[in-house]
C-alpha cells in the first residue's frame, strides 16, 4: 500500500511566467497560467518530489472580471467578483472549465481532459475541487447536460424555503446595504429577491462575508431547523450528476469544500453511489469540527479529512514557541481511531505560507514539523506548490493584499515557481542554493514515505511518554516516535528548537514488544535515512539511544531487527 502525497497547484499561478505583474492587474497586464503549461516535464518534476497525486485548484468556470462574451460566457458584475480573476470557489458553471486556463477558449474542456491524460501518463493521479455548499451569484451554465435544469430554474422565489428549491430567498432585502454594489460598473448590482450568502448569511452580506456566492438548499429549513431529506432534495440530484460528470472525465478524487456546511446525509447518499460506479475514487473533506469527523468518515463515506484543527494547529504552535512538543502526542491521540483517515499538511491556499512574516519567517524552521506531518502515520500528506521552495507569500497581489498567503483571487506569477520552471525544463538552475537545498530535503523525505514500508504501511509508537524532561531530553522541543514494519524499525527524532541538540532517547521494552522485535545490548549499525550516513548507536530498553539532532529538523534511524 502506497502513501498518498498530494501536490496542490493553482494552474492560473503555476504556469505564469510574467516577471512584471502589477497589483490588481488584468489578465492582459499580468497574464495567466494555462492547462498546457503543466507539461510532461513539469509533471515529471512534481513526481520526482515524491508526489502521487496532483490537486488542480480552480479548474471549474468561476466568476471573473475578464470578458469572454465572444464565447458565450456572460460577463460578471464587478461587485460580485473578488479580485480581477475571481474566486475559484464562486462557481459559475459546474460543467465547464475556466476559460482563463485555456489557450484555445473554445477547446477549454478538451485542454483539461488532455491535462488529466497527461497527468496519468506521468504516473500521477488527479484531484479536483467539488464545491457543494454554494455557487456564484451569477450562476449561468451553458454546458448543463440535456434533461438537467440549472440551479434555481424552477424555484419558488416567493418563499424563504421550499423542499424543491435550490436557493434560500430573503424577500426585499437589498444586496448593497453593506457593500459597494456598483464598484467600477456603470450600474449597481441588484438581486431580487436577495438570496442567502454561501457562509450562511441570511441577510444583506458584508465585506467579510462570501458575498460572491449564494448558499444551496440541501433540505434544511434554517428558520425552524427542520431537516427534510425525503423525497430526495433537488439539489442532491443535481450535485450527484456533477460528481458523476467529472468522475467520468477520469478524475481520481475530489477535494470537497467545507463539507460540514452540507448535511452528512447527502454525502452518505451521493458518495456511496459514486464509489459504486467509479471504484477507487477518493473523497477528501475540508472540515474544521472534530466532533463530527467520525460521522463524515463512517456515515459520509469520506476517505480523508483535513487534520487542521488538530495536528496542523499544534505543529504551528510548537514551531512558533507557543506550545510544547508534548502536545503533538495529544493531537495524534485525539484521532487515533481514525488516524489513517486524516490528511496532514503545513500549507494550502487557505493557510499562511510558512516562510511568510505572519508564520515562521523562514522555510527551514518547518523541517521538524514536516517530518512529523509526513512520517507519523500512513495517512496522506499534502504540500502546496512553492512550499518546497520556501515561497514567502508576501506579495501585494491585489484583492488579497499582503497576508502571507499566495492569492487565489488575482492574476499573478509566483517567483519561486517561475524560477524553478526556468525555460520549461524545471532544472531549478535559477533557484538559490538555499532553495535548492530545501527542495532536495522535501524530495528526499517525501520519496522515503513510499520507499520505506515502515512509513507507507507500518505501525506508529509514540515515545514522548517514556521521555520526560531531562538534561538529555528537552521534551518541549524534541518529539520522537517509532515506525515499524516486519523486521525493520525506524527511530524518528525531531528538534523544534533553533539549536542542534544531543538527545538521549529512551525506547522502553513495551515498544519492542509492540513491534515483536528483539533487541541486543551494545552498539547497532543504523542508516540515517535523510543523509544516508551509517551510524553506530545503542538501541535497547536499558541504554538511551544518543543522537545529535539538527536545529529545526530531525533524524530517521533505520534498524534491521
């Protein structure tokens, strides 16, 4: 069984070579990456990093200020578009691809299909977004299959809620009460009747709301709390058809947006049907409420859920000196019964870049956290394009401003990705020595995740409980554990401090018993997998295993037992 390593990239950003982008620039000024920019060489380079899957973010047609009227795609009012490029999560046509990403706009669907085939040929699988909770305010599909009506087409707009409605209607409320409803347009944007906003705003939206979206009705009357799922709501049926459409295009999995905002009963119904029709397809849920994790796995049939509130938040706290490394044990234990169903990460498009001034300021400070996140279990690990290069996310791109994130709303070019790409050969010749070193560390570690059976398929045993604070073990900054498979044991020791540390790690007798491993007194030879060095250390319950662990990094010692 292989460990899933997901590489998230935004095609709009990934292939853009413009070195002179201007904040808030148009597509004509700043350019835009295309599906075709993700070449076989690019995919081979991604695979060389250790990736098994690519999550293509923003591939479905969404709101934008760019105009494609000549291709039958209506323009969007600027008051309901975030940024110039628009949010990839304000979907305008679930059955179409984003025209920005096509070299030949009329053949945009064929170009995406070719990208899927190219990705598969490179030995990688394809993940794409499924956004179930909301659509763009200006949803206008010209690709909806025959026999399927568009969202809201048969709604009763005179009531807040009806079981067959796709939207929630708010009567005479005005869209522009709390917003500039005109922006740079000649006339104000109006909506009669106003519909509920995607972040459950049942009134006039404000600037901090998801004002570019409208919420979909899955059979819940939010005034009364009543939940009516029989007969099957019309929105369910429409969404199932959308999932079926993209699965039939060869997509291998869906990253499902904000799954907790749609009822688990829908997922129970829809995911089971898709998996029956398309065996092997996976569903990943973005979710932030730990108390409902198990319901979405067991009833909702999700394969994996974001481990943001648990492991990500804890690792970030340890990296920034806000909490003890001991708390990593608690984060892992809180999901011990569903550990294999969690998805770990240190960056994605929603989170701040590690190297930004808002997080750790230096990408190298994350290597200990990276080791824990990628090697503490068999669950998938995800990285965000540029993370492996130390991308800082400190550009003032436009709508998003300087917030430590790489924009998803603007036309922009990412400096580190652009220099990695070079003339298209992905040689990395334009990268700095520090960037090359960081990328090599990521590649070494992530490839180990599938090369070593103990990491891809083995069991985990935490050692923190056996190593309280002492002169030889600073448990506030050191975190250690074992991974084992058959006759191989890996001792992993990470150091979250700014200084190299010599650690004496106690491996109790119960740990050897847990793996069914025998031990010997005296020194044993071990391979340090990150460097390839052969070392001699003691490895038994009676003597501490002494290792020197680099600052903000770790060691992985492999023993043949």
